[in-house]
């Protein structure tokens, strides 16, 4: 099983069985993504919220017959009107898919379509597949219930925003990694725009001060989980 990072908050999980799961596929307009949106295929796309830098190219990539977009109900209803296949998953809910389980947890953030339409709550996603548990925090500030997440799940990989301004900064994200008891923390949502510029090495150092192992994934890097 592999995890690939396209920059910003966009990742791809490929299972041992060859199932492709994209998360927040912001590719077009992402200065770090070398791959073109049209080159990507996925059986499942997880969208944490509807902002343009997270919904991204989901509608370009999704095959209306063969791709399921997993998102909160209000966003799902909008996508259904456009002819897309969705699975409505609400905060606190979980569901078993062919690749494993997905649970949505809250994210302290907003959500609206690029045209301003309300699109439900923002979420984080806990993905259990191939014997590993991956937490993609979406866009969020630090909040205490991350400790509860650690009680419910053994987090192998925590993908955490560090850029500040719209989300946690690197210090808050390092504390979050410790609350989550993550085996490995990976930074995301940084340096895409001037307002979220930060040296990700600061996050790694801060996480390690909290006793959490962290590493920076290179853009378009793929690692084995």
C-alpha cells in the first residue's frame, strides 16, 4: 500500500488490491503538483470540505459511473445534482467500503462551494485500510477532541495542516500530533500561498520535542505504508 503527496492537502492512497483513493484532490492551480488532473483515476475520492483548494479537481477526476465521492451530505447533494455518484457521510459516522472503513470527525473550519453555496460541515477523515489507520485532518484549528480520536483509534499516520492563518500553525499541529499519539506525523497545507508559508522542518522539530516522529513528504513523493 502506498501514499502519494501532491502538495497542499492532496494525497492518493493505493491499496495492495490496486484501489485508488484520492483525498482533497487540488491539482489544477496547485503549484507543487506535476501530475495533471486528467491523468488521475480513482475508485473513491474523499473530500473533507468544499473550498476550492480541497474539492479541487474532484469533478474532473471522478468518473460518474465508477467513482464514489465520499463527503458530507450537503456537499453530496450538490454533486448528485451534477450527476456524480456519492456516499453521504456525516461527522461521527463511519462506513465500510471495499478498501476499508472511513469515519468523519469534526474539523474546526467552514465549508462552501467556490460559488458560495453552503456545503455542510468541514470534516477530517480517519481511513482504516490495509491494516493501517490514516488520519487526514482536513483544514482545522486545534481542538481538544483530538484526544478522543486517540482513544478510539490507533493512528499510524497523521496528515496535519501546519500553515497557520486558515488552520493550525506548526506549533499547534505538533501538539495535535502528540494528542493523537500518532506513530508518524506528516505536514500538509503549507507554502501553497504566501499567507501559509512556513518551513516544515519547524513542525518536524516541534513534533519531536513532543515525542512524536515526523517527516516531510516531498511533492509527488510516494511512500510505502
